[in-house]
């Protein structure tokens, strides 16, 4: 009787355990922003151009450094004039597999996200998009590139967002040990990492951290997987000041959204320290302890932490080679204000 | 009789007019820092790594942006914590063809220059090189790269300088219109630009701006071509505050060095606005007027200025394609201090 039931139990278990999936090699492309080589190249150029900031010192790449894990390795980022932001920069790698953007999910698309920091006073600090457009219009190479991609008078806020988003959709770092394992290479991953992989399923991490980007399964673009953090009262919360920022509540002003956050990706987590929305936790092993306690009310043993960290390290991807863009020049003058 | 003398006069003239020369495709390599692919790649990696700065926000490339004309298009640069420097960032392109480095020539080599800003408190702000070495030693990829290039325990101040200098010696932007012209393509350059080329020789600009890098002829590495600026009293000096910084005097404390400066390159001058050591002059045409008045006591006509600017624009080079480096990662932790 037990034997007869066993296959059914397995079925139930497999159904309850949400899937961890390999990363697709291409991201979903929205119908209103189809890709082209020229559009991607324009987006890459803008992404690296510090002249999109008030004083010419901060580009998208400053905080979301694609030469590293797509962040800046800092607790919170530094914008123009040495100003510190309130949250830790999320990685740009695989951001195309997030269905909403920012820690609080306030942007429904990469297009919407990409233009946010440019006029944020503590990030890139431009006063408004009229100034951005005016500045880019003084650079003949940009006029040509925008017109080529978007048609005449192509420089606009909307098109800046579209171009940068198009580039970001190429920032895919698959082919991690985990991906190789899921594609059938059972030797791609060590025994310890496999123990860690089983553990995160057994204890319930994958209830939220599932899917191709470990941020939830079967999500539609524009719909976020929001979860409360922290859930369980514990000493880490005070130590790392984890509940002061009310997260999504700041966007919606809805009581139910207090301390709600978009589920962050696990991909490249080992190379995107420090951790959490405020970047207050320096190491991944401590971050694992904090999560187990704060979300699952579990005190993990050291060996369990090591196994989980080992598994998470298997999610560091392979990074495509990127040719550095040439930023188009303004001839015989600067477009920046003299200070 | 006049005819007979004519060839001789030409000879005298050619002898007095210092040569403007095409840019070699390779720079002189010092015997104690021979190049290798691995060393150049390590230098490139360090050049782009903001973790060489105190708070992880400033890399060499921040102020000497190779995606642009090798500077930051600002009057003076911004270092860690929003601090402004005292002088405008010189271009890194073709810096291998300068025989001394910095505006005041205080470094005799690229090796010596490269390590300066790292511990300068208002630039990259590291407290000392022990900390730089400690930080790089925490990044396994750097340990491997240094040991591979320099042998065991290869991470040192000297070797950081050598690697970065090796990369910088590859930053050569020849093949400008001027270079093509000098190599025999007489159509590479417009009639207006040729008028400008003749004018800068006739009025005496090339007394200083000669040679392959337009910073002096036949200079040996370590020997600078220093000239006083400004020489002639005029209204521009006050307007742009051009004599407040005493230049090389600050290095030598020698009275004769007051307001002495290394002769800057003309290469890529059209794409490295704003101008002068303090970056106070926004446009190249105004810079040409300032130089003619301050050095040669000449008030140029508008047409002359236009011709000279046109010629200077012919010195914008062709830039080699650069693959973006992957910066080696610290696994499961950050090497930066949390703030």
C-alpha cells in the first residue's frame, strides 16, 4: 500500500516545490520596443555616458557596473556631488527577467526604470528631461544615432528609455554552474552545492525564490512578486536596521504594503555583496542566516549555511564580452556647465 | 640673384619652423617595463576598477575617460566624496608621447604618474598603498593576474604602476586627418585646415607645439618642455583666472618656475574642452584667442581663429576598439567598507 502511494507523494512534493529553472538565452522583447543592433548600440552608449548626469560624473554604469556583477559593491550608491542614495543598487545583469523594477517595484518596465535615475536629484541630478534632450542635441553623433533608430527628432525621454532598455535586455549572464547542471551536465556542480540546492527547497526559500531568475514563477511583465521582509521578529532586524525602510508602502501608501519588497534575484548573488535593500550585511553567509531567521524562523547550523552559500555561488553566470562604446563628442566645446 | 638665394631662404625657414610630425603607431617602451598581453590586460582591468578608490566610486577612467577624448569634459575633475580637484584632467590618449606627466610635469614617467591619484585624498582617496595592496589581495582574480605577470606576491605599488602604464601605452589615437595628410594623402584635409596649419607655423605656435604630440620636439623621457603661461599681460588673464596657479613652481619652489607648465598636446584638442590648466575656457576658438594674445601678443582676426580651429580639429584621432575588461570579483563579500 505504501509503495502504491509513493509515486503519488512524489507528485505532490514536486508540485509543491516551486521550480528553479535555467536562464533563457534571450529575454522577452516588448512589441512596442523591438530590438535592433543600432538601438542596442545607442542604448549601450547612453548607458556609459556620464554626460547624462548634471555634472558629468555619473553614468548608469557608475552604480550598475557591468564590468562587475552589475552593481557597485557598496551598501548604498553615490550620485552626483557625493550624495548617498537610500538603497543598495540592484544588479543590472538579468534585470530583463524581473517583471517590475527597483527594490519597491515602482517601475513596470525597464523602459520606465531606465529614465528614473537621470532626473533623480541624488542620483544623476539632471533638473529635467528638457535639459537632457538639449544636451544630447548638442552632440552631433547622438542626433545621428537617435534619428537613425527612431526617425527625425528622435531624441526624447521615451526613446532614451527604449534604447537603454534594449541594451539592458542583452545583459544576460546564463551558463552558470547551476544552468549547466539543469541542462544535463550533472558534474557541473559539487556535492556540497547539490546539498545546498536541496536545502533551499526543503526549508522553503524557493517558495519565493523560484523561476528562471529566482524571483518568482510565471510572472507577467508589470506584475511583481512582492513579499514582506522581515516577517519574524529577531535580533538581526535591529542590528542591520532592516525594517526602517517601509519599501513598497512608500509607493502605494497602502498599509498592507509596509515592508513589502520585490523578491530579489539570486543570480550573481555571490558577486553582488553587500546584501539587502540597505546593503547593511557584508557577507553572503550572514545574509543567509538573516533570511532563514527573518522569513522562516529558522536558526541554521554552520554546515547548512555553508551548503546554501556554496549553492548560491553556483548561480554566478558567464558574462558576455562587451565592446566599449565610443561616446560621440561635442566638437570644440563641452556640453557640461563650467563650475 | 634673388632666385639663386631663394632655395637657401627656404632651407632657413624650414630649419626655423619646428616640425609637426605624424603620430607613430607605437610608443617607446621602457626597458624596465616591457609589455605583454597579460600585463596590458591587467593594467586595463586596474584602470577601470573603482575599487582602487577609497569608497569604490572613482577609477582612473572616471576622470580620464577613454570612451571620450581621454578626459571628463569638466573644468576640474571630481574625486571621492564629491571633492573637486584643482586642475583639469589631461587626456590619457597619447600620454605615452609626453616625456613628463601631469600639468606641472612632476612625474617623470607614466609608471610614476599612474600611482599618484590613487592615494591623493581628493582624487581616489586611498589612505596608503598598504590598503590598496590589502584590498587587491582579497580578490582572487587579481592575485592570479599579478602573480602571472610579475611573479609570486606580485601585488605592489610599483607593479600597479607598471601595469597601468603598459595599458596606457596602447592608448594611441593616430590616423587623424593630419596624420593621413602627412603620410601623403593630400586630400585628407580641407583647404581651410591647410590655411590653419600654415598659420600656426607662421605666427609661432609651433615654436612650442611641435613634434609627434605637438608638445615639443626630440624630447627624452623624463625631460619636460616647460613654458611660461601666460607671458603677455592681457584681459583674458583676469577673466579666466589664468595666473593664480603657479604651476611648476609648486613642485620645485624655484622662482624661475612660476607659471611654468608642461606644453600640452594638441592631439584630440577639439574633443577635450574645456581648456587650460583650470578648464576655465569653454570653447576652442576662445582658447586660440587666449593663447595668441597671452603668448604671442597677437589679436587674431575671426577668420584666422576659424582656420586655426579647423586645423586643430584635424588632429582628432581614430580610436582603437577596446574590449571591456571583466573586473575580478570578491566572492560572497565586498572589499569595500560599509558606510
